C-alpha cells in the first residue's frame, strides 16, 4: 500500500486484528516509502495512544468521542509539555521527508 498514490494510510487497530508488533511492521513499511500513516486506535487509554504515537504514526484516529470537551481531553494526552504526556526517548522514528 505504501507504493500507491494514496495520500495517507490508515491502519484500523479498532476493527482489525492488529497487535503492537503488526502495527510496528506496518508503520515501518509505510515510513520506508515516505507514506504518511495514521492509526485508528481501539480506545483512548493513555497506553493505547502512547503506543501508537511512539511507533511513529503521523497521527491517530480517535474512536467513541462523546463531545468537544472529551475530544480536547483525549487530544491533550497526545502532546508533550505542560499537562500533556511526558517525554519518551524511545521513539525511533523522526520525520524523514519534507
């Protein structure tokens, strides 16, 4: 899929049987072709969000958002800095393209 003319790949970890290793492999394959990739996560738990982002996803698709305030709270978990998530030096991916 990374060799196609798609603008972005979306890995559906909510409805498909992706585990962390599968997601890691797919993100790595997409990044090898400079294909942006987002992950549809199965829930909005901190560990789920952080795993998807630490794998190198360019973004995440959030399920089951109830309202704007809920969306703000969940999105805030995804950012570093004041009241956001802490620093994780283990992320191996950097932006490889402009």
